[in-house]
C-alpha cells in the first residue's frame, strides 16, 4: 500500500477502507509516512470529508496505534469525561470525586493548557505536592482502592493522533468535525473507558463559537462513539462567559474545593456548581446508577469532599489546601469596579481568558512556563444587576504594573446596560439521539 493511493483517493472523493486507515495510522505513529504526505492527506480529508464509517475506522486505528490501558479487575462502570476546553473550566476537579463517591470508577488522562484554555494538569500541579505522573499500574491500583485516578497523557497513548494533531495545527485543518471526533475518541478508547461524558463548549471562549457548530460536533461524537463501541453522551454548554468565578490555576482549584465543601455565595460559583451536578446527573443516568439528585446528595453529605481528600492524599498533595486558601498567593491584587449601575449584558470569556493568559496563567506557546498564582476572579454573570462602584473583577498578578495593565484590559470584557437581561443557562443542549453526519 502507498500513501499516494490514500491521498489521491481522498482527493477524488473516494471512501477509505479499514485497511487503508490502519495503514495511515500506523504510518503516522511510526513515522514511516512523511509529514508532507500526511499533510496532503489531512487537507484532502478536510476538503472532501470523512463519512461516519471512515471516521469510526480512523478512530479505532488511531486508538490501536500505541498502548491501551487495560482496566480489567476494576469495579464497573468505567467512566471518563472530557471537555473541549474553556475559560475557567475546572469541572474535572469536582466531577471525579463526586462520581467516584456515587460508585463509578473514574480513570482519567488529562492534558496541559495551551492558549486561553487551561489544562487540568496545570491546575492540579499548582497544589503543593500533587503529582500527575502515575504509571498505568499505579493508576489501576489507586482506582481500585479509592475509585479514581488521574495522570498526564502518555506519548505512547494513541501516538497516531499526536502526530496528526501536530500537523493539523500548522496546516489549517483543525476545524474538521470528523478529525476532531477521531482525535477525542481515539484517546478515550485507548484510555480504557467504556462510557464517556463529553462537555462540548460553545461561545466566545470555546473552539466552537456557535450553537450549530457545537451541536454538529456533539452529534458526531455520539454517532461515531456508538460505531466505535463506546457509550457516549454529550452536553453542549455555555462558554460565552467564564465558567465559575476563577480563571487561573491555583484560583480554579480553590473554587473547585469550595464547591466540594458546600460553600455558597458568589452567583458565578453557583453556576459552576450547577453545571457539575448536571454533568454528574448525565453520567449517573447513562450507567444506571441514579441521576442529578444522587449527585446532589453525595455533594451535600460530604461524601464527595471525603473522596477528594482521599484522591489528593493518594497523589501526594498537601491536604492543608482543603482548610485554607492561603497558599499559592499572587503578590499583587487590583480590582475593576462598575462605572455605572445597570444590568450585565456581556462577560466576554475570550477577553477574560486572554487577560489571564497575559498575566502568565496560560501558555502562549507550547512548553512555555506558567505562574500558578496569577489569574482573574469574576464576580458577575450575564443578567446580574450591579451598582456603580460594585466589584466586577479581581486581578491576581505578579506585580502592581501587571495588575493595573490587566484591569484596563478587563474593562473591555464586560458590558452594562439599562435594560434587564436574562441569565444565560450553563447547559444549552443535551444530545441523546444524534442525527446523520454530513461527513464534512
């Protein structure tokens, strides 16, 4: 078989066979197909599309291109969750212990952040002592003991996806729903999960900016998941405004722990809590172990908090973070206040994310260092009524100059109007019966 055959076939709109897709994935993983040919194929696939059977075949071929995690021996159900990325998205830190407290086995491989979307590993590594380098056997042992484990993604997991994704990023072929679908699901299959809950973000701070785009991706993920032997459920969720109050690594962990402790107060945090419970309810219904009320009881009883303490202790964390927020503090703070009384019409997630990135909370380039202390706290949601002089944002920065510069940036992220505005729901759509794929 020759790579030119695949390129020419897809260029001409032909469908690939399973054997051809396996050849492609193996060549990408082993480096036997050169980058220029893989790039040509990616552009042909981007322009011509992949039908559902091709997308499922590519997904399975990429999953089989490296190691797979065998969860045999762990209590079922085996569940994973994934988010397409967003500003202030720290749901994993709440969902893993919450669902483990409800009887699910949660084994998750997470990534680092790039750009305005923070990575779960970066957030957890802001906790003193927390280590995220578990090997497969250690993950299984920990999950068997406490019901959950989290580690960084190994390069040996779905290596074909790693090679193809790097090329997609530099060849203008990222925005292909079949390629996005295969990338996400191949890693989930290789990670051993049987059920996957996928949070598809939609809005200014997400990759999918519009609801039709997010809906199309959600439908593709469910349809291809079923063809590939996974039970997939998706939720399309709001990312027009930041999720919760905190944007920044240590700040986001602190907010997640406040939810696990049952603390209430900020409406922004209440919104985040509601989404965590909604996603937990979807997972529990999917595996037949309850619903959102089950998750609410586990959170309210303190069972989820105790499971989180078990998790942090098992991965070396200082448990003092559960009792105090006086850790990983930024040296300088500044506040942006409302210049007028009115209703919040817009809190632009992208602008808030870019502000946090400029402080050092994210990575402008791959491999760049981050500052776990810095970030932004947002005190308002769309629909809130604010008084002139009331707080809108608090900036946590490395110095006063950075703090004031970021306050000026954030003034463009919020809009206040005279007319009352409706609150924007966190959960926009729930996909349970995906429609036909367009193949493009």
